[in-house]
C-alpha cells in the first residue's frame, strides 16, 4: 500500500452515467486521462470520501461490478483502504497509480444523498431547503436567500425553474441546527455546492424562519402559426418531454396576457380556441393555468394538473397579441378565482390574484433560461400560509 505523491496538476474526481451528478461510475482525471476505480475492497468508507469530496452529502450505496456501465481508459486506483475521514479519494491507502489486476467490468460506482434537497412539499421539486453536512440534513435560513440560489437548486434537482421562494416560515423545531453559511449564487452554477458562500458571524445565521422553494418543470413558451414562432398562434410549452400544446378549456385572457408579456408581444387581444391547431399533433397537455395576469412568466402561475379530464382533439389554446408594449394591462385587485363554468373565449376577462398581508413572503421574479425537469404543481390555498404544492402525475 502507498501514500502517494500528488503531481502539481491535482487529480479531479467525478461520477458519470448516473441519473444526477451525485450518482454514477467513479472516475479520476490523472495525467490528462480520465480513468476508473476498481471495486476491490470498495465499501461505504470509500464511497463516503467520494460523496464528500464532490459535495454530494453522504454515501447511500457503494456499488460493484460496473453498475453504471463499463468505463474506458486506465484503471487508476485499486485496493483502496479509506478511513472515511479523508478529504480526497487519492489520500486513502491503495496500490500505486495504475497498478491493478482488474478489468472495467469491476468499475466502482457510488450513489450519494446529494448536497441539497427540498423536503416536505409533496414531491422532490418543492419544500423546505435542506443541505447535507455528511452527517445530517440541516435547514437553510431565509436570511439573504435569493431567487438565483433557488434557480440553482431547481436546476440541480432536475426540476426546471424556480417558480417561487417562500420565506419567514416557522421552523419545525426551535432546537433545529440551521446551516451556518449564506449561499450567494449567481444562478448559473452547476449545483448549490459550487456557489460562493459566506460564513455567518459567530457561526449563527440571522433568520426569521425556514425558506421553501417551489420549482416548475416548464421552461419555455411560444406561439406557433404556420410552423413559425411569432406573436400569435397556438400556445406551446416546453417540458422535459418536449413541446406540448395546451388545452383551451379554462384558458383565459389573464393567462394570455402573461404569455404576450413574456414573449415581448404586448398584451393579449383575443384567445380563439383551436384557431391554429395542427392536424395530427401530439397529445394536448392537460394542465390548467390560473394566472392573475400580472406574472412575469407563465410558469409563475398556479397550476391544476391532478384530476383534469382529457382535452378534445383540436381544442388547443391560442393567443393573438397586440405585438407592442403600448397598451396597459388591467389593474387586478381581487383574489384568484376559477369559475367552474369558465371557458376560453375571445372576450374572457382576466381573473386576478392578490397577496394577503398575512401570507408568507413570496418571490416569483425568475430568469427564463435554465434547465428542464418534470412538471410539478403549485396551487394557492384559501387559508393563510404558504402555497400548497402537489406533484403532477400527468404523463409526458
């Protein structure tokens, strides 16, 4: 066994071919070549070092026999013997670099817990922000928590964009230990672990309560007419399953105004049902949006997805926008409502959604350009408190 000398150009570590950056085949970049690690003596202690090193929390599983497929290139390390406390995998005792009696059918793999998750929101894409120290999950304070940080979290979890951030929520237990750093993400980092951080003075962050994030799986919207995108046409949303048309049932002028504003096309003039429908198109997406008309992006609007009936073929939502920004939107002072008999029509008026003084602070100004994910649902509750979040079970 060796305690090896490390070259000036430090090795790098990654997990590949898993379903996230925190699961996959263990690979090391050494001497300008990516290679693998042999599974001889591979156990949770070695896996813990990997997960901690790449900022993925704690190890859930140390895997053998190339569970994520066979790698290529050198097999850099074999017969590793870690204590579990090392900061880098190559600090563990092992055979020397490249010395092994293995094949790539013995490539080691790891599944880590991840550094961040959203807990208690009814699904993986909404809930209280918690980070893993390698020993336990700790809540993140709402002090100085920003939307760019929420964007990074949603993207890392494969949940699309941040639809809202809810602050000033009561801690579940007064004795809970809060994460002692503030994250200062710019919004484009590949994960929360990579964001700049500032230690809290005295190791204690100022906070009023928990912070919760609601992500949306919707990532782009467009209006399609005769095969091109413009300021009028059939409404289409992009999700992880590709572009989907929306159903005209319950599509109204408030929704249409949000789409027009988001696309830089002024305000909505009309919402003609099925006027731009294309024969033989994909299945119509059933989700119903309940916009107030003042949202910056369509995916900021509350959505109903569970229990929504199938949409008749050709009954697709369409919008005609003014094409300029000279008109003003109507002022909305009432709460959101969704009359049971409301149908999309050219003269449909905007329903509104106001924020009550006793509601938690909600931030819904988002950047339109992040990754895709699976659709999730955010529905407002009629009682004071945070938004109720449900997981959409609609098929792509």
